[in-house]
């Protein structure tokens, strides 16, 4: 495969144009300044904007180095399943690459079938599909709660796309209150102080970074008592949680009388798109009020047919086997890492969060693992609280026993490295030396074998 390079981030606009003035002003924002400073100071030690050139199972070539990918959220591994690939290719031959009109005018039969199939899987009355979970969240929250008489209680651990969707509703007048659903007593008090406004508690079902779940059985009781709707982004739970992959509603026994569930087709199903499921009148309202449904395009036929195949597999005995395999792998990896002395966020999901601490130490740990042949991304502030950086392991059904063994051995070497080079600056110096030696002498660093 021919490699391509990214557009340079340090290029400048040539003229004093309105665009150049706007960009110069925005480049002073603290988030941009902080991210750029990390890139400049750490360079190749900061694993961002990488280039993947080859993929085989969960083994890939990233930045010219072979590694096992533990960053994928395609939990069931269906993006490489033969039935999914066949269905997607057949759709291109039979239906082309695009439907050609918004759904307000006409819907392909296969997308209507997919909505019905998802409704069955989630035990919901109806489902509406959009181009992504981010788009569905933005449209839904703005349509339902985008007015001054509304209030959104937003979980402090909510993923970034959910936060941005809530902010879009806030721009239309909704009040936004940040809460911690882990503190149920404080949450109950906050919900009861909303002053009679119409609103929702917006929360993730399975935290994409931490890998843990809120106490939904308690939360489900708190919301209607306070006159608040429960709005759940189940992006990382659909296909994974529940006996048949029905997500948080199935796993926790939640009903849809006061519940909205947003899911993604890009995680466990390995295709493309997002959706919202719930009561039929709700979905009918969003079908009318969603600007993306009325004026935007729809999913490509290949994505729809691929999703239909993925959902069919996820609901079958094969899907149940894949979920059990994930559960067994997750428990084994958690036990092994804890036995090595690492602090692991409690849970049973395929997302395993390993606590490291300070930002520099966390970034160095991720780079060390990459040099040892496994790619595990680091998350530091503002993705997590300052000084509480984590390494996020994402297990999938495509990971072999050999892949998992290599992961554990890499963490064993990382543990020894962290104890030997406890000072983050010594870690940086050591990794920089190894990186330069590998690059300039043509020697691949194989510390895991030494």
C-alpha cells in the first residue's frame, strides 16, 4: 500500500485575509495552545495523527511499525466478518454508492428494514437512523430540549460528542447543569432543584474511556420522580451489553416509557451511522423535526446492508459466543494486569482503563507499549481529570490469545520500566534515546525480548 502524508499543521496562510485573521484569533484558545504544545514538546512520543498502512485482524502497521491494535472500538470484530463484507459489496453492485435523495422524499427499503431490526434488538417501539451518533445526538437534544424552558443535566463523564450536542441545545436556550451520576445523593438533590423545567438527564451507558457503568437501576427511579427524562448514549453498549446485545435497556431491564437510547453502528456493528430508539410517538416527532432527516442525505446502501448483516450476526448464537469471548478475555486481562500491580478501573466491559497518573508519565507509558509492539492510547487532561491519566485498552473478538498474551507481557515490561525510571523526565530521556537508536541505526527496539 502506498503511504500518504498528512497535511502539515505548521503551514501558514499567505495573505492577510479574513480567514487568516479569524484563524490567528482562534489559535490563541487555551485548548489549541495546550494541544499544540504537547505535539511540539513530545513529537513522535505523543501518539497522535498516526498513519495505518496495513491491517490484518487486529495486527496493523502504524507509522511504519507493526503492532497489535488495542484502540479499536469494533468490539465484535464484525467490520472484517465475511458475511458483512459480502453484504456490503453486493449492495454496491445492486444499489450503487448513494441513494440520491433525502429520506423526507423517499427511503430505501433496506434502511426501513434496518430500523425495524434495531427496534427488535433493543425491544423498542421504533428507531430512527442518522448518519452518525454525533448527528443523532445533536438533532435530538436540540429538537426536544432546545428552548429556554428546558434543562439538561449532563453527566461530568459524558463523552465529548454528547457534550457538544448538549451545548447545541444550550445555544437554543436550554439550561445545562453538570452533575456526577456516580454520586447518587447529590444527583437526586440536583434533579429536584430544576424548578419545574422540562428536561433530561444525559448520560453514557458505558463510559468509553473508563469502561465502567452508572447505576441505572437507581437512576431509572430518580428521573421520573423528579419529572426528568432519562437520555442514554449507548454507543459503547449496543451489541456488547445484554444477553442478545440489546444494550443498556436489556442489561439493566429498563423500559422505554421515560427512556431515549442513542446508539452507533460504528462500534460493535463495525459499519457506519447512528440511531435513536424509543417510543413510536417520540421517533415520529424526531422524524418531522430532525433537519438531517428532512434535508440531509441518508446512509449509503453498502453501510445499510453491512449493518443488517452485523445486527443479524450479533443477535445470533455466534453473537452470543462473541460476547462471551469478550467477557472472558476482559476478565483474564483485568486479573493479569492487577496481578502485575496496575490499578484497573472496576468493570466487566471490553474497555479496560489502567490508571497511570500524571500526563507526562501516561504519555510515556503509551509510547513504551508502542515500542513493545502493542498500541494502547493514552488519555490525559482534558479527556480525564488533571493528573489522572489512563491507558485505555479496547478488546475485540478479533484479538487472539496470542495478542492478549503479548499485551500482558508488554505491560509486564512497562511495570519494570516505570519502577526503574520513576521520574517522568528520565522516562522521556530513555524513550527518546531508544527511538533515535531505532531510527538512525536501523535497529527495531525489541525490549520485550530482552
